[in-house]
C-alpha cells in the first residue's frame, strides 16, 4: 500500500470544479512535485492534503489512515508556505518551537530540538532575531526549520522558492534536495517552475485545469510525455512541435515535414519506432526537444537514428554553454541546441542533425502521444 | 540672465513660504486663544476676572479655583466639587473602552479569519449600527436598561457605550485583520494552535497600532459623551460632562468663571493625556509596521 494516497479527490466551489478527480499514490520517502500553470489546482490539492481546504469528494490517506476528517494539526504534517508565514512577534527560536509548544513538549526538550534544527540549517546565529531582521533566504531557512523540528510524516511545500532571487533559488533547491536525501521523509512540493520539478522530484504530477495530465518519474515525463500539454510545459526551451506526415517506408516508419523551400523533409524514425509501423499514412504532430536537434558534430554518435538535413538559420542565440539556433520547419519556429562553438550564421544554410530516436509523435486531434 | 531668473525663483519661493507660515500662525493663535483664556482665568481670583482684561496674565496667581472646582463647588444641591463625577466618568470610560476594544478585536478576527456564511451581512449590520444617531435609541435603550435593572447607574452607561462602541471597534479591527496574512493563521493551525491561541499569540501581539487607534477613538467619544450621560445617569452617578454642565449653568449666585474654567480643564485633561501618551505608541506602532516584516 502506498504511503500517501489521493483517491478520486474532487474540489468544488459552488458550481466550479476546481479539481476533477485526482488520483495519486506515492511510496514512503518519495518526493512528489505537483507542477502546472497557475490556476491548475495544485495549491488547492496541497491545502486539501494539509487539511486547510475541505475535500468535496474522495479520500486522502496518509500511512494507511484516512485523514479527511482530521484537523491539520492532527495529520502529522508540516507545511512551508510561499510567504514563509513566520510569526512576526516571535523570535526565530520561538517560531521554530511554536509547534512543539502547542503540543505540550517540555521547554528543555524544545530548546534541544531548536538547537539541533538550527545547526542542520546553519541558522544558529539567527535564533534570537525577529523575522523582520532576516533576509529572504534566511526567512526561508527558518520556515523550513519550523517544519523540520516537528519531524512529521509528510512535508508539504507551497512554492517555497518563488519569492527568492534566481541565484538563491538554485542554492535553496539543492539544499532541499540534500535535506530530502538525508531525511528520507515523504515530501509534497507545489511549484509552477518545471526546472524545480525536474531537479527535485522522484515523482512528478503535471496538472492542468484541475486534472492530472501525467504522473511519473521525471525521466518518463520528460522523454515520454502523455500529451502535447505535458510536452510543452516541461523543458526549457520547450519541445518543438511540428505538423508532419507519418508514413511507412523501406527503412521503417518515417515522418515528412514541409520546409521553407517547398520540398518535403523526410526523417526516418529509426529502429526504435517499430511500434509505429502499422499506422499507415496519417497526419501527426512531431515533437522534438531542442537538444535532439544539433549540429552534426555535436550529435550523440551512439544514437542509431540520426537524420541529417540542411536548414536555413534564422536567429543564433549564444547562451554561453550552448548556442540556440532558430530555424523554420513546417512553418513553425524550431529551436535547436548546438554546441557553443558550432559555426552557424543567420541567413545561411547549415547542417542540422535530428536525433529521431528521441522524437515523440502526437495525434493532432486528441493531443495524445502515439506509440 | 540665468542668475537673475534663479534669484527671482528664490524670491517667489520665499514669498510663498512667508505667506504660508503667516497664515498657519494666525490660525494657530485663533485656536489657541480660547485655551489661553481658560488657563489664565482659572488662575485668577473672581475679582480679577471681573475687573481685569480677559487675555491678561493673573496678577495674584492662585490655584483656589482649581481646588474649589475639584472639592467644594456646588453642583445642584451638593457642594463637593466635581471629583465624584470625575471618578464616575473614569469608572464608565475605562471598562467601556476595554470591553468594546476586546470584543471588537474578537469580532474582527472572526469576520476575517473564521468566515461563516453570512459574515458580510453581520458586518454590514454592525457598520449600520455606527450610523444610527444617538437620539433614535434613547427611548428603547431606556426601556432595556430599566428591565435589566441598571438604569441610572454607571454599569448601565458602560453597557450603552459598549454597544455603541462595538460597531466602530469591529470596523477598525476587521479592516486591520483583513490585511493580516491568512498564511500565518494557517501555519498556526498546522502548528496546533486553536481559535483563542491563534488570536492571543499570533494576531493580538501584532495589533498594537490598531488597539491604540481604537482606544483613542473610543475613549474620546465615551469621555466626551453628554447625551447618554444626561439621559441614563442623572444625579450621583452622572459622568463628568453632565456635572460640568450643571456646574456652569446653575442659576443661583455669582457666576464663578474661574471655577468653571478650572472644572472644564479638569474635564478635558484625560482625553488630552490619552493623546499624549498613546499617540507616541501609535507613532511607534506605525514605524514598526513600516519595516517590512
């Protein structure tokens, strides 16, 4: 039995369906990330796990026990809020100890626990300060300390890093990952940042419009997205989506694309795509991540289905570690990720290598993945 | 050329500054003049009040008028000064302010953080209560006080002022707590604090500025109230304002202006004190809020 189970959970506000039947089950020690655009219901779901929002229908179970009717304080969870929600009138130490104090833990024990958490998070020197005297990153640490000190069964994070500047966000992300690796406690983490989702999660639930689009490991989500929404939401820059025709050929199935000069560009899908052989000729959406389109020298030589083509370069964006090259295929802008020293200039034809074993095909009508 | 333009600009600026300060000083003097008359008159003997000029400093400085006003002046038939009534007012205003503030804070807390269906209606009705003129409720209030058996008593006045003050204190606290982050309440809930603990430990300690605002507002209103005092607490339990009126408007004997002025000053002192003392805390509260917390 899974440690945290969310069974057909629904949320209605009046007639509006905010969550339309969510099913998630994760094992103990998992790091579940709920990711999706704003308004997709991910924070609502987290609040329902926490007990801060009532569950309209369905069931939430933690460690086998139904918690629907339990008060937030009785669910053995701790939550880190987006605004940190530090009590402004208390010192850092009092903030961290508040939960223990409410549970009647003796003072000496509380002080020991606070000192220990302070050490773990390297905030010992801040314990006597008020939250207003702390920087954003320090407040973030204190908020985590307040959750850590209780040693709950499940940690809940509601966009905890979104108020930090970019550099600090990356640091804290690593810190959270390290904490999870050390403690092995189950965590549920809400974010709209797909990079946070990819780096932190052991399980990702991609949500949109009150529904789970896909639940899986980061690799599954990234490499085999269920539909166009997941494919487009995860990854930066996003996956290139091109209208194409799937057809059987001599060397197995292939896709052909319309190019700017009117010729069709035929890309064989390679031996990995045998499952697609039976489909016959039909319209599809070809999905290729930017890193699957490179310059021929940067292509993965072990890849067994590299297709090559010359394409007109429209824009070159050097990003330091890589160079992003924009071309046009099937009347859509297509971004390729080339090596930093790739010799390409805008307005010229350049050789492109397509790693077709990484290609994902979608049904243009339903948006679902084929094969 | 440029220099002369600059000089002209400086000249105009100075002209406006002089004009503004002159106007301000004139108005300040206008407002302060009555206070000046009160202060100097209260330290004069009655003869000097009659013979001398109103604005003149006292020639024979004496505090006789003050002690007379406090202890021996005749109000109605008793000649024990206004001290008893002063304490009546304190006994009325302090509990009324404390109770109305306390309940206003609780109301504001419930109306923002523990919302229930119809909370907007309840708040709307309480707001409406703020705008009901005093005169409208005189008769029904008298009946209620009579049935409760606290007519003509300080307890009755406290009740009346609490009822009237609640609308305002609820309004103040509701608007203040509206801006108080809900996440703090939610965090405290997860930490295991209940309804009253969240209020007591999380909200109230951050409510300094609004408590001061409410206390200043309510205390001034309640202390200065005349209508309710005159209607519901005549005689021995009358508040200061009613006693002052009785002292000044008594028709027998010579008008002792110096005593009247001293009594009026005594009547005004507590509100002045509240402003001076609490105003500083009020400012301090504002400053603390300005540093983002």
